[in-house]
């Protein structure tokens, strides 16, 4: 019965019918600054000495959704300002690693000894984060999602979970509606990485940064080839404008064919979106 239910959920995932779409985690009450030229957010870049300070203002309050993008810049805040407002705290440290020979399961000697450092980030105990989820309640319920999130938070997630990283507490799960603007929205802000390839976009009004995700399997998936095929994605906070003027709740596509080891593996290329208003300057 469990397998049949799991199959029903996954059915259609790679053909535009996801059962669940999940955002990144953001400081409570804030969104990432959109990936558009800073001048389009109403920020003054004439004074070169202030550009570094302006670039550090990467968080925009949710209330800004009712305003057009040229008004967002004045409301943007830095990590330090968020710490003063709502206890947001993000720390970082260099963590030492060493490469491992998968054949001998040792670190190697001589030239084979290759230590390296990786930057690790974590949040302070007073930090609250918001995650936005869209779900098909005919295939999965909110209580099931809450239980799954509690399990993930207890065990930890990410490649450093075995060292104690990636753990969190679930405070509440509630239905929520984004604030609506009096002005007509004409674009979308993505709340997670997505695969917009093949969509019907007005390319002159789309701004995004790309990155390549190199995924790996965990658990039983590590036997054989643990590495997934690399995937090119548009990063979080992209601005996408549908050519037909529609404003869906999510965009992107479900990705298959990402694993030779487990062919049934899929990857989320969907992202929740919020409607935004580009403003007259961008629409011209």
C-alpha cells in the first residue's frame, strides 16, 4: 500500500504535475533581493564608495510585495540589520577536509594527501526561518509534510549531516497567502532554484544567475555510482516574466534522467513564485 501511494505521488512529477514544491529557507518575514540590476530596485549607484554597502543589503521585507520593484531597494536590509530586527544570526567557519581514495578508503600518502578547506555556515539559536510549500492535497497532506520536516530536522540534512549539521526545529505549519499589490503584477520572483528551460518567457524581462548542481545519492544509493548527473539551474531570486501574462503559483520542471545508479530518481526543478510588479521603467 505504501509503494502504491508513493507511485501515485510521483506520477506526473516530470511532466508538470508535482505533488509538492518547496522553497529555500529565508529569514522570517523577509525575501531575497531579486536578481535584477541594482538600479532597477531604485538604488543609487552614483557614489562608488557606497556600492559595497548596497550590495550587502540582500533581504527585502515581505511587505514590499505590495510595491513595485523600484521601491524595494530602500527597504532592503543586511544580515547585521536583520540580527537587530528579529534575531537573525548567521555564522561561518572554515572546516578542514581531506580527499579520500574510494578504492583504498584511505587519505593517501605523499602526493595523494590532499587536504582542503570548505566554508561552513549555520544559524544561531534565535534565528527563525520561513519555508514556503505548495502541495497537492489529493496526494499528500499537511500533517504528513509536518512529520517529514520534523524527521529531517531531527536527523539533519545535507552532506555534513553526519557531523551534526543541518538540524532544525519545526515551530509551526500554517496556510498563508502572500500580500497582494494594488498594482497589476507582471512578473514572478522565484523562491528556490528552478529549471525554466522550455518555458514560454518574455526573455527581455527575465533576470537570473545560473549554477550547476552536482548531486549525490545517500543511503543505499551510494552503492555503485553515488554521483548524479550535473544539472544547470537558475538560482533563487530570479525574476521571470511569462510571455502570456499568466501568474502561476510555481514554475520550472521536474527533472528525470539524473542518475545512472537509480534510474527512477527525480530532482526538483520546480520553484514556488510570488507575483511582483516590475514598474514602468522595466515594462517600457
